[in-house]
C-alpha cells in the first residue's frame, strides 16, 4: 500500500486542474498525466494512490511524496426514517464537522459546512455558541461532497448528489477564497460536474462579499438568512445587522446580477413571539416586493443554549398564509430527518477525542429540504 498523505502535503481534492498541471510539469511528466490524476480524484472518487492504475507504481509513489488524497474521515453516519443521512466527519486535526444528505425523489441534496464553528453570532444558532475554530480549506469542503458521493454509490447506482447547499456550519462568505475554489472544483466538467444552478450558497449578509460574488465566473444560487423584516428585530437576533443593516443588504441584493429565471432565496427562521406575527409577515411582504425572490419559512428547532421557541403549527400556517395573501412566494421547509435531528449537537459530544472535538449542529434546525425548485 502506498502511503498517502501527511498533513503538510496538499490534498489533491483541493487542487484545481491548473494546480495539478503545474505539479505534473514540476515532476517532468507529460501533460496528459494531469487530466488522468485529476479524474482519479474528482471524477472517479479515488481515495488512495493505489487506485490510480493508469499510473506506474513509481509515479504513484512520486505523487505520494508531493500530495495526499482525502482530508476527512467518516466517523459516524446516522440514517433517519425518511432516508436523510447525517455524516459526522473528522478533519485531520481532530475537529468534527457535519454534512447531511437529503433524498427527495430522484434528487439528493447535500448540505455542507464551510467552517468549524462560526464568528457571526446569530443568537438562535447553536453553531454560533462554538465561536469560530477555523476555516475549512477547499479540500475539506470538497471532500464532504466526495464522501457523500461515495456513500451513495456504495448504496447502489440509482442515487447521486444532484444539489449542494452551503448551509452547514459556518458563514461561507467569511471563508471566501476557499468557497470560490471549492465551487470551481465541484463544477468542473472533468470532475464532479455539478451544475452551478444546482448549488446554493447561504449567507447571513456580508455586503462587500456579496458584491464580489456577483463578479465571479462561477456564480451559485444565493440564499440569504434574513429572519426579520425590520432592523430592530434583526439587530437583536443577528448582530451582523448592526454593521450591514437591511437597507444595505437589500441594496446589494438588488444590484446582484441574477441570470434569467433565477431568484434569491430568503430564509426566515420563525421564532415564537419574536418575528412570527402577522405584522411581521406584512412588513416582510412590503420589504421584498421589488426583489426577485422566494422565501423559505423555517420553523425554529429549539436548543438549550438559545432562549427561543418554535411557534405553534397554527402560528406557522397563519404567517405563511398572510405572506401568500400579500403575493409573496413562500415555501414551508419540511423538517427532514426529525428522528436523527434529536441527536444534533450530540454526535460530536459522544465521540472520543477530547477538546479538539467540538459539538455541532446544522445551524437552522431541521436539515433543509432541497433548495432548488
Ligand atoms: S446562522 Fe449561519 S451565519 Fe449565523 S451563526 Fe449560525 S452558522 Fe453562523
């Protein structure tokens, strides 16, 4: 067995084809080897150099002295009654992160993390309580997808990942360079071949980064965690609003270049007695009336560290009905994997490994239903 990886070596999963071409040139190999190496990792999902059978043993050995394959290991997989699967993945330095596979008919959406913890401090979010431990590098973002793809492939040929949502731990736009690199890799037509129209990046509203994202060649769908229709409430539950308030956020979103038939998704976590009144619904409808958008209503999933409660089903229905009556496209996000959600935040606690293993939780309660309509 050819040893892969020491932590210092770059993971091929985080390398673009251009990076691999540069490496192959440095090694003095013919150029066509770049595509072969790239395809092994990004298309065929190889997780060891031994699998790269069109390279000689000497070449595999040489590659292993300069790179590694794989950044994460699967520590635990929980499967819900509805087929949702939650993966606890461990980084090479011992942090746990989480990724969720959500089947929906022929589609499977994977929810992935972009950071260990988060610095944004949304008051309703369990991930916020961790603070920011560190950014995930591009290989760790991409490897979540490759491990999810392998899990599905091992289960049978009929299921594959069709959609990706950056809605797990972390604020993706706080890890901008690794976000963009991961998008470039995942959408490459010689690799995982995911369509950018089937990838959604969710943000709490980092206005300057939104402007930058609008100028990128690879441009995913955008979801914005809004959660309030006025600054008083948003200041309270999302302190980032004190820096970039709703007016600044909507200004950036109105300027965001949307392609034909694409809309911005607003996420609105309903917190009982905080943002769930009919007045809030009316204010929301007024606020978004000139934005090409839809609104996902997400009833809150309570956790012990936050002083918020989930509204009653009647209150959720009333809120959505008022939004619809006022002409807003709203969707109630069906809770998925309810039975394994109960273990959210406990998976990592149960794991061995001491302080480097952090508790975690997908940030907005139930894993999202597939984000592409
Ligand atoms: S909701 Fe998202 S942006 Fe806000 S603290 Fe949680 S992970 Fe960070």
